[in-house]
């Protein structure tokens, strides 16, 4: 059931660091609004046949960044969609400008203890392994640099998916040209 009868022409770009709910929120909004949803990491996996983390470990950070830029450029041609973009992708000013041209950018955030709780729930016993935990924390530290961009933020800490989706949709509607 759509939240509103009119769909914004411009896209909603959801960004943030890992564990804040970009994918879950993006999917929920797209279902409610009956619009397309794109997740850059899923698009990379579909195109390359392997997850972004595998590409990073096999071919390096530069190859992954190139793929992100290519896919973001392609997605800049779609309209009336929700796009989830990893925060580190937008640290490149060209990518940030491209995202902003397609629609409003909203940075989802959450408190560190909430992020760690979410990872513990998602990964279970694997999260107790110090090496696995160190990898997650290192990536999280890199991705949290998105906060330095001064983007509008929505804190997801302690909020359910429907509440966050409603707030993100309201932001989209307020910022978009119908």
C-alpha cells in the first residue's frame, strides 16, 4: 500500500555506515511506495558474480571503487527510485555530486553500541572471534567517515523499521520536486 499517491521524480539516496539499516529501510520504502530499489553492493555482486568484500580482497580497493563509481553513474539515469549507497562511495566528491544530482541524500546513523549489537545478532558466534570482530570494526571505522560530509542524518538507534521508513519517506517528499 503506497504511503502517498504521488511519487517523487527524484531518487532518494540512502547512505551511511554498515549496520544502520540502509538495505532494510530502502526495501521497505520501495515496497510501500511501489518504486524500484537499488543497492550498490547488490548491483556489484550481480554484475561481478562475487560480493564486494571478495572483490576488495582479490583485486583491491581501487577496483571496488571503480565498480561503485560505474554503477552509481548508471543509476543516476533512473528516477523515482530508492538507492542505497555505501558511505565510503560518497567520500569521492564526484560520486557525492552525482548522487546529489539525482535526489536528496539522507545519511542513516546509529549509536556504536547499537551497531555492535546488530552485528552480534546477525553474526552470532562468528562475532566472538577477535579476528572477525577486528575486520568489522576496521571497516566500520572507515565507513563512519561519511559523517564528515555534513549530510542530513537520521538516527536509527532504537527505532523500528517502519518508523525509520516513515521518517525517511517524509524527508524524501519534503526534499523532492514532485
